[in-house]
């Protein structure tokens, strides 16, 4: 049974940085593209970033482009989301997913002074 286990997140001041991690178990991580989504209170889920199985191609939502970086370490079966220059509007629960089939448990990110 496949599983994604997230870590990282928390409370940070505006302008700060956080890194989210998402560790995969029980499926072939190296064959799977990976994606981060987020959902703010009262809002629909929003796509944040994606990375292909080899890591060769990354794509980002306009709202995070230039501030967030998605990466992966296939040897560790882990995908990361480095978030810099955080803004209050980045506050949300962040989820990783493998092909929208396996989902992480979600991680709260709160950006506030």
C-alpha cells in the first residue's frame, strides 16, 4: 500500500522561509511525477508546483513562481518544497500527491507576524 508522509511546516513571519518534505513508501517513487497543492480556509484547493519523475521538468503556479522551489531526491524517495519570501496569503494546508492517487496527510503553513 502506497503512502506519503509529510513533514515540515509551521509558523513563520512574512519574508521567512520553510521547507516541506514528503517521503514516499510502498510504490515506485522513481516512476511518479509529484505535485504540491494547498488549501486555505474557505478556499478551493490550489495547485502549487509539479515535478516530473526524473526531476528534469518543474512547473509552478504564478502565485509562487520565483519564491518556491520543488525538488526531489529519488534515492531517498522524497520530494521537497522550499518556500522563500513567504507571504500571509501563502497560509494554507499543503499536500503532496503522487499522480493524484496517493496523498500526504497535509501540513499546516502559517505566515503571520
